[in-house]
C-alpha cells in the first residue's frame, strides 16, 4: 500500500464514525455527553454499533461488560438485546459505577432487559458468577479487566461464546505513545497488551482475530470443549 492508500483508510475510518454517530438515539447522545463530562472518554461509535450487531447475529441473551465507565458500548449492547436477556456491568471505579447506574435507570424506562450494575474489581467479581452462563464478555478500561476476563472466560462462557477486547491497539491511555502500533511505546498498558496478545496467540485452546474496528477489536473464541 502506498501513502495515498493509508490516507484513504484514515478518511474511511472518519467517515464510518460519522455514519455511526448519526445513528445514535437521544439517550445514547446524552449518555456519551454525561460520561465524557464526568471524565470517562468514550470509545468509537462504529465499534459500539458493531457490538450491537454482533449481539443480534449471535443471538446472545446474557452479556458481561467489564470496563470503566463503558457507557456507549453498554447502551448499544442493551439495544442489541432488544428488550430481553441480561446485561451485567462490572466497574471497579466508584464514579464509573455511579455513572453506569444512572444510565441503567434511564434505560429501565425503555427496555425490559435486566440490567445489573456491580461496583467491584473484575478479578474479584467474575469468579463469583455461574459457569457456562454467558454468551459475550466485552472488556475495556483498566488492563486488569482484560487479564481477569481472559482467566475467567473459559469457565463463564457458553459453548460458542465470545470474549471481546476493545482498544487492543492501546490508544486510550493518557501516556500512550502510539500504542501497539509504535514498537518504542513502553507504557505499562501497551506492554501488558503486547504480553496479553502474545499469550492468546500461543494458547491452543483459543482462536482469535484482531480487527481494525474502533481502536482495535480482538474477538476470541474457545476451541470446542
């Protein structure tokens, strides 16, 4: 690919984001605004729309979100459940937990999906959940959420279940210097993401694909047990 091709790819990403933003309803627009004002930057609109579609394509009915103030993704996942099922949000930060509960209170008025907000570290709460009960686990925020979810996913997921890591390019950290795309970026998050990806690539019980959606989406499946 030449320089023009890479420029066009950047423009294509911006175009896709604009389209996704235009599809957001008023609840989601306000939720994003509230989250960002509270100091929780939100992820890609395209990524969130993709997650909603994935819920519909897989027929998922039980979802875990392990994140930090993951408002936009959670709203789109709830929309994908279409008034049924269960979404459990695990947020270790006090302010993020309050934010999620506020959004869930608003969503309760427009959906029959069961919404559960838990203010606890993922590595403490996930081991308490029932085995083989979940279709999707979506992860963002603190790198500890990724490591805890990878450890617990084989126990928690149903056959054909998916573990999804967002921001796998490592752009979200304040001290990011290009993330995974820059070999000299040695920030803690980037280093641990590299180690995580390497461990997944060498784990024969997992299949994965890394997609350039949002700021990097890693979709992981468990080989048949």
